[in-house]
């Protein structure tokens, strides 16, 4: 009996799937015809939309040109709004509101599908301040993709919440670790450097968030933050220490030279590598004696970054590198390669 | 000697029923797995957020996009290499370099590159972080600062990729086939998992599609079409099933164990940690992913290996039975090599779902599946004809080897049409629907025989790659 059932189920499934596919083919035939009509209407509506922006046509004319299809109008407005500023943009928003666009996006924001919610967040931004409550509310969304999309849009609109609140919403390191966070936190830290410094001082700040704040301070170029960033070089987490050196390299302040030179002896190779890069970018010529032993580091990247720093920092560094390059051992090999790569061999 | 058939008959019946049940149960499990994959893939496609415009995507990604090195191994590709590399250099991505690895070509591949891009010898400081044959020279160009050509002794694709890994300095590298065509925004899209989840993502792959039947101009697909010949057309359906259904589904539950060698992006640090691509294997793409899973599980690190349905790499499919047969036998050997090497992952709890689902899938679909199915083709009809099996056994066998396959293939096509709509026009859909049905009657069986040949070659420890003859892409006028 079971064997017969297998046969019957297989036949039923095969027939059902083929029938479903045939229906989809039929749908495509209809859609192909509709798509041609859609394209015609879209082309016509886009022309009238330009007239509307120039105030030579009204909203009803645009909707009429689109065959009464508000989706066509909505898509056109969204696309045009991304490249238009000033009065033209304001006109587009007026039209979108007249077509009930905000309501459509609000309905999409209530969707169970996180992809739909995130897409709605992008589209609702064209309504400017009107969209802010929805965007702020989305910061509390259970899905990290939606929260990140909301934060990205709020940042782009210069309306992100205060840094501490943003950090709380984004749950950095808990379920969100997107690279978009760097962009978001750079802007937030730049706007509130004091709050950022307070976060670094707070021992309870999670390491992932700490790294984002350090990166933000490095990009903000605010030298007042230098002492607190310097202090992060003693943090227990090597990733925080490496991030600190990246930030110090971005700031490029000579005061951090001593800290970076000290980091050249860090037990973690990633930190040593960043330290070699940092002293090069800061131009800490005093690092030369500490860099030479790193040419024999266990890790290639440390050897390479140390050789690059020596080749860049000073005549003393270059001559020491050239002296090492006369040997065929491990330090000699990397010294030869870096000198040759820079045309100094 | 007289054989007492009457006494033997019950024994023979028992053997026939045993064989038929083995074939039916294995087939049922495979088909159930496919249905689960369809469901998972549908859920993933419904939930994803896609930016349709690549210009907008570029704006969003540019500030946070990690630098990528495109590694393109080339062997005897003098006819197409210049155009392929021009196409790669024109990809839309803010920060990337193209490293072409000339794997000891016997033709003028290197000379063509030198002439076409004004290359001259340069020094590049690098460490041989993973094993590979000696590098003879490195070439760069003033006019194309993003291009680097590595000339090395011949060692095979894995060896060439390893040389590329050694030379590259970016945190991510993208392994591709030099003769494949990437969509202009493929990098922007495939890097998305690394942007969304930078701490956990160690590798990501994109969809491969068949370029036969498409029109190509200046290394770009300018008109998408379906192949006019049967074999590549059936492979279109196969690829659709493999990428849209299987890989997407396994990616969703983090048990993806294969990223195609034609288009995959990796975090360099972890690739180096596993020793790069394994030399002397024909399934280097499967092997490196399994090694990554093993490493991350053994170190108890939280990680993701993802598949993205959108980024598209176009490749030319074999058009003759001989070439296709060689390719499939080689793929089978690759699967067997990797399974034999990592089979312990299946029985150890430390590998979790990778052992049970990932390697279990390889065991069922790649290791045992073809063997048992071929046994079924050879024996079940004979047993039934001899009266050793009743009709219901025979029909259940037909169900698991033919008719279920129709629903699985058609299901993948339904998924494509519902969520992606990449097939051009209703006519294309009808052609593919016919292919989805037809492939189960002859082509699938042929494939299993090729895979059986791969089994035999693996047992004989054959390491031959086999000649892959390509016709070249159709050029648009």
C-alpha cells in the first residue's frame, strides 16, 4: 500500500508542479503584455511628472498619465527624488502624499517580512520629516537588518538619535555587526564627541561598541579625544588595541608616537602590525630602533609593515633596512623585497 | 549440476525486495531533502532585501566596502584572456585589484597579457603563505594600476589560486575562472554578507549561470538567451536547481559546503589558516569550504558561509557528451576525495549540523546516491520482469528515480519565476519547463553513469583533470 502511495504522490506532485508552472507561464504572458503597457504608461507619466515639477501640470494629470496606477507614480517619485533637491524634491513629496504614498509605506512597515519592512524604510525617507517617527520606531525592530536600515536612513537625514540611545537600539555585538555601523557611528560620534568619550571611559561598554566609537573618534579628527584613545592601547582585548592604533594612525598626531612605539612590543601580532603601520603614518622617526627587531617577527604582516615603516620613516630607517637587506635570512628577505618594491634596492 | 530454482526462488525474492527497498528508501530520502531545500530557499528569497539599482548599491557600499583581490588563474587562454581581463577591470567596485595567475601556460597567454596591458616586471613583496609552485615573475602596468600578473610554474588550478592568495594583500579575495564573465555589479552584491555580518562571514558564493545562447560583446553579456542545443539547455535546469535551491537552502541553515570555484569570495586570513586550496585534488572548491567548516568548528568560532542568489557569473557549459561526461566524472571524484578525507566530521558531535546535514548530504547525494540509483536501473526492471518483484515495487522505483525528479526540477523553476524572474519571456519558461521534465528521462540516468565512472576513477586513484573543450562565447554584432 505504501509503495502505491509513493507512486501516487509522485504523480500528483509532478502533475501539480507542472500545472502550477503552466499557470505561471500564463501569468507571464499576461504580465508581458501588462509590462509593455506599464512601460508606456511609465514613460508618459515621467514626462508629465517633469511638467508637474515645473508647475505646468497638476497631480491629477500625472495620475491620469499613469493610467491611475499609483504604483507607477510612486516608483517614479522615489527614483526621481534620489537625484533631485530643493523645490523639485518638495514638489515630488507633495505629489507622493497626494497619491497616499506614506500610507502605502506605513502598511509595508507593518509587514511580517523584514525585507519588505527594510525596503519601506528606504522609500519612506523621501517624505522627509514626515518619515522620522516611522524611522525612529523602526530602531526598535526585532530584526537587525531593519534596525540597521533605519539607522542608515536616519544618519543620512542627519536625524539619528543621541549616541547613547543609538548604541542601545543597535545592540552592537549582540545581534548586529554590520559594516554599515561604522558609517552610522562615525557620524554619531562626530556629532557627540563628549558622549563618545564617556562611552570609552565606561568600563561596561561592550568591546564591539568600543571599537566603533574608537573608529568614529579617529575619523572625527578631534584631538581632544587623543588622551582617552591613547588609554585604550592598554585594553585587554587585542582587537580594541588594534582599532586604537588604526584610529591613532587616522589622527596622525605626533603625541601618539610614544604609545604606538610601545605597542610594537605587544604580544598580539595584529596589534604589532597595526603599530608598525601607525608609526609610519604618524611619522614617528623615534620608532626606528624598535622596528628593526620586528623584521624577524614570526608573522609576515608584522615583518612587512615594519619594513615599510623603516623604508618610509627616515634616512636612518632606510639605511638600517638596506644593511639588513645584505643578509639572506628572514629579515634580509623582507628588507630586500620592500626596498625593491619601492625602487630603493 | 541442476539448480533447484524452486528452492532458490524465495531467496531471490528476498534479495530483489531488499535491493528495491534500498533504492526506494535512498531515492525517497534524496527527494525529501530536495523538498526541504525548496521550502528553505523559498523562505530565504521571501525575506531578503535586494537593491535592484546597482548605482544606488554602489553609493551604499562604497564607504564600507572591503578591498578585494580577484584571483583569475589562467592556463592556455591566449585567445580570450585579454578580453576577459578587460571585462574584470571594468567591474563596478570601489576598491579591487585583479591578479591573473598564469599557471605555466604552454601557449602565449603571458605574451598576450604583456602586449595588451603594457606589462613590465615589478617587485611585489609577499610571503608564500600557502603552498604553491615557484613564481617566476610578477608583472604590473602603469596604465592599469589595478592589474597584477603572476607568472608561475604549472601546478594546476588550486596551485595557481594559492599563488594568488600568497601575493594578494587584501582582507578578501575572490576566486574566479578567467574564462567566466562576471556581471558588472557582481562584486558589489556578493560582498554584502561581509558588510552585513563582517565578524562572522568567512566565505560567500554567487550564482553561476550558463552563457551558452547568450550574446557577448567586449566581455559582457549583452543579450540573455537560452541555449539552442539540448545538452547545455538541460544544464541550465541543473544549475538552477543546484544554485537556487540547494545552495540557497543550505546557506540559510549555515550548512553550505560548496561554493563554486568559478565565483567565490573568501576572507584571506581564514583561507590561509586552512592552508589554502588543497593541491592534487580535483574538487578544490568543495575541499576548501569543508576545511573552513572544520577549522571554525574545531576552534568553536561563530561563523557564516553564505550564498547570495543575485550575483551572477556566466560560464560556458560543455556541449558534447564526451566533455560533459569528463566534467561530471571529475566532480564525482572531487566529492569522493573530500568525503573520504573528512568523513570523520559526520560522526563527531563537535561538527554539529555540518557533520550531520552537510556531510550527510554528501554521503546521500554524492557518495551513495549514484551507486544505488545505478544498481536500481540495472536490477529493479530485471527483477520485475522476472516476476521477483511486484508492480508496486517497480512503480515506487519509477517514482523516486523519474517522477519525483520532475516535481523537484519544476519546483526550482517555479521558485525562479516567483522570486527572481530572470528567464526571458514566456517562451523561455516553456522551454525550461520541457527541459525540467525531459531531463529526468535519460539525462539524469546518464549523469549517474558518469558519476559511477568517477567512482571507478577514484578507486583507481586517477588524478587526471580531463580536457575541457570550449567553443567560446557567441559574439554579438
